[in-house]
C-alpha cells in the first residue's frame, strides 16, 4: 500500500501540469469513444504515462501495459495503475528475457489497438504473435526510432495494420523532442555525474529535433558544442547556428561529454573509444541501447567498476584512461532522471489520446501503412495548450482569408 500511495502522489503531481490531457480524459469519460476496445501498450511506465492510461480507460478501453524500457519503470506508478484496474506487466530493472515476457503478457489481452514506443511490441506481433494480427485494427508509435522501423516494414509490405506516427506531429517534434529531450537529457547527465558543463566540450551525435534541443541546452550552460552528422542539410543547419561540425573520428579526440541522439547503432565505436580523453563521459538519449557500442567498451576495458555513482559505470582502459558510461548506454533521461517534464508530455500524450480516438473511429477504412496524425489533431492540441496557459492569438480577418485563398489578387 505504501508503494501504491507513493505512485498515486506521483501521478497526481504529474496531472497538475497536464491540463490538456486531463480535459481530454474528462470528455472521454462522458462520450466513451473507446468503449469495448482492448488496448495493448508498450510505453515508459512513468507518472505521465499513467495520466494517459487514465484518459484512455475513462474512454472505455480495457488496457494492458508493458514497459518499453525496464530502467525507466517507476514501480510505485505501476502499482498505482494496478489499483486503478489497469493490467501492468512491468518492473524496474528486469533483464531482457523478462522485458519481452512482459510484452507478451500485455498482448495476451487480445488487442484491438496497440500503442508502442520503439516498435518492439509491433515487431513481436508480426514475428511471434501473428495469431493476434487479424484482430488488431491499428496502432500508434511514439518515437523516431519506432517510426523508422515501421516505415521499413511498410516499404517491404510486412506491416499488417495502419499505424499513426504520433512522433511526427509538429507539437511532438518541436516540444517533446526539442525542449523535452534537451532539458531531460542534461538533467539525467548532471544527476548521474554532478559535472559542470560550462567550459567543457560536449559532442552531440545527431542534429535532428532531439539533437538540436540537446545542443541548445548544452550551449546555454556554457559548453563548447561539437555536432556530428551524416546528413549534409542538418550539418549545414548546425554550422549556421554556430556549432562546430566534425566527423566523430575527430570529435572523439576533443570531447569531455558525448551524447548520442541518432536512432541508429554503433555511433560511438571501438576506434572512437580508443582515443577518448581520460574521464570522458558517454551518454545515450536515443531510444535503444545500441548507439554506444557497449560490447566494444567491455572488450577494450581492462577493468569495469560498476556503480561508481548511481547510474554510472567506470571502464578503466589498459593505458589507465577512465571512460564513464551512464545508464548502461540506455536512455539517460529516463534512467538517471525522470524523463520529460509533465508539461511537455501533456502535448505528446494528448496527441496520442486523440489519435487513438481517431483510429477507433476510422480503422476499418484504413489500409495497412504508416499514417500522419490528422492536422486538425495537432492544431487542437496546440490550441488547448495555449488556452490552458491563458495565451490568446490573432485570427485571420475575412479579407485575409480571401487573400490567402485567391490567386487573382495581385500585389
């Protein structure tokens, strides 16, 4: 009961900063748009996720929830959700076998809709639980990594149901990826290491929306920021914003702190680890623990000292250099800290909730594939967020509307 009460306090605290999702939940409770539907979800089991689960349950859904990362699971929140009647299959710190076993248990509900964060649940549906595919009417994906995998599945004709790319909304990319990841990543790093960023060289691998947010926050703390990229347009963007752009082979010699935010594997490899400074810190803010080659780090190290600080392992190289790996190479912001602030997740999960409502109504007419969130949902989330903050904006006059929709009016 103590654990449950702690979780309830955490959920209540998060809900205070999530007025849009709370309002959606209240409407769902009246309209019941998800009545009779079963939802299997694989998400980070945090207080913010709990507010989303509450809104979907208010809409009438039966929910089974597994964790998308065992190191981010908040056990007190999981226990509180069980008390709310939501089937939670998650526990902090479980091994890989238990992680996948929990996903299977969530799928045992026999879902009509699925929610995923990284595409692991959808992958299992298409490889090991194909008996359930006929019932699944659609899904939502929350992350860039997951969308990359889903688009590849769709291109190969392997995807068997429609999936909404919640990650690709403007509100998600701009606020969650940029401001949420930017703040929470550095929060996790500083909690784990208590390091001073001012005057240090921070290498940010990847200059997408997440990488841009991390670079901006590091620069704001007074760090010298080096960006590594494989995309010429993004590299040019970083250059014009005043960042140094270098290949990782060069950046590896210079960095004090390395942060990977790419969605790809082996961004930091053995050849980079071999030349890094003594005391270099390695952190990953990409979804899966593959961006830093931890296996190569293990093989290079003469000694591994676990837990020199919470969420910090020290790898001692044969030449005496010490490299610090945070959160086992997993998501540093959700392992060493609490993830995005609830005010940011309010927008992401509101878009998720409204996308689920849209899917519930439209899934029968959708072919398998990856779909953008309808633009009106994105605008509605932004409108509600502004209203909750007491912010008013201008509206087009009739003359302005006519001007924008006419080609006959000249200069």
